[in-house]
C-alpha cells in the first residue's frame, strides 16, 4: 500500500510539472499567433499527456522495474515511449494534417529538438546541483575536522 501511495505521489508531482510546462508553452504559442484562449479539449489532452508522462517517468526511473539500467537507457525508454504516445495523440486528435509527410517530418524534428534541449537542461541542472552538494559536503567535512 505504501508503494502505491508513493507511486501516485510521484506521478502526481511529475504530471503537475509537465502540465504546467505545457500550459506555459501553449500560452506563449497562443500569444504569438494572437489566440485569446485554449480550447478545453486541448487542456484535457495536456492533462492526459501529463499523467501518461508521469507514469512513464516513474516506470523508467524506478529501480523496481529496471534494475542496474544506466541513465541513458532510462532516458531512451522515456523518449521513445513518449514519442509513440505523442504520435498516437497527434494522429487521434488530428493535431495537423496527418497524411502529409512534411508535417510528420516537422513533428519528429521538433520532438527531437525539444527532447534534446530538455535532456541537456536536466543534465546541466544535475551537474550544477552535484557541484553545490559536493562543496557543501567538503565544507561540512572541513568543519568536522576542526572540531
């Protein structure tokens, strides 16, 4: 029971961040194209995408499912699974004229760019936080050596 509650909490936290990011991006795009509102159907799609992303993230990065898998493998699982989910949503909800090859090429290209930017940003954030924690640990150790 405890694991289920922890899983739901993790999915909820990730989904909340993903939903917020989607709304922010869609708001900027809407402003660029002079749209005044977001259709309710889009909001529902974003909500379900966020929940799916939260579940995929939990599965890919949980030690319960993929023991001893390197981070690159986990990122690959997340990336390919979410690409398939987004492609399914694009096809189902007709995000663009789906029988146009150029639209699919643009879709794949944009996904690749945004995915790589997100991975690079997270990697940079983790490295910076690692440096900060290493500095704090060194300061703590130096303080204990004196005492």
